[in-house]
């Protein structure tokens, strides 16, 4: 069964450092999502791509976060500089199209010291 | 108006019992209501979903009950098993704009043997 792949699974960094997360969606899925999940809360959408284009980044802190999906396949989410409050699980999901079921990857757990 | 309120925050049920988790929403533009199951260290996985044109959907031991007039929906897990112990999230998505999934805050379910 096809799965969404994410790496790394865990990342520990010091504040003010740069971090990057990678996501490989299920093959053929046009829509890709990055979510942030704070411990004890539900996932919150950071950015949504349709193919290589950003269609919703209204909740992305653009002063420090950036995301790209250059060829419309895999995607990278970057934080620079990281802050203590960025400690969370970062989840990637993909779907065939916007109205289809979202499939989540295992996430990257980030700890900022 | 984009919020989905979920209760209870945590739930303990004996093996064989019925687990019930409730959600409420305000935005009448929501037209898709999925439930996700998340085990520790994993991403959320779609469990069951409903659209507002039906009042109930059943898949195995899992049932969604939907009350459109009250803007509420609930997940019932019949014959709960220890393997059902996980965090459950309700969510909702609109049919216009970016069609973003909005998640509830989650319910941690523990099924005691």
C-alpha cells in the first residue's frame, strides 16, 4: 500500500538554527498539505499545494517558514530561524485532488531547545 | 466560525463497551465530516466519513451519527477493544474556496482490558 514518506522522523535543534523537513506524497497525488500538530491538539494546516502551486498559506508564518514543491511531487518545509514555540509534530498529507481523502505521513517531531 | 468543538477530551471505556465522541460545528458551508484515528508516533488515518445528506453511516464497529439541524455529529465505537485505544479527531471541510480540513482538538480513548 502506497504511503506518504517523511524525513527526518525526529529533529532536535537549537533556537535560531535552520531546519528542513521533506515529504514524498503518494504517487499521482496532486494535492499536498503541511500541517503542524501541537501536543494535545488537532493538526492545523500550514500550507496547501495543488501540483507545484501554493493555494493556501494563510496560516504559514511567512517571516520564518517557507515551503516549496518545485516539480509538483515532493516538498520541503523550512523554518529559519527556529523558535522554542515551533516545537511540534509536522505532518505531511496528500490527496488525489482537493476533495479527495487526505492520507497522512508519520510526521517529523521537532524539538527546539 | 471555522472551529470544530470536540468532547470529551479523554475517555475510558471497558472492553466490549460503547465509546461515544461528540463534535459540533458552526459553519453551515461544511459538507464533509471525517473522523481520523491517530496512534502514538503515527500520522492520523481516516477511519470513517459522512456527508450531510445522510443521518448515519456504519462501517463495521464504527458508526457516525449526524444531526444537521443541531450541527452536531458523533462517533460510536461498538464493542470497544484495547486495540482501539488511540486519539480520535473529528474534522470538517467546506465545499467552497480552498476546502481546508478543520480538525477538532482530539479525544484520547483508552479501552481497558
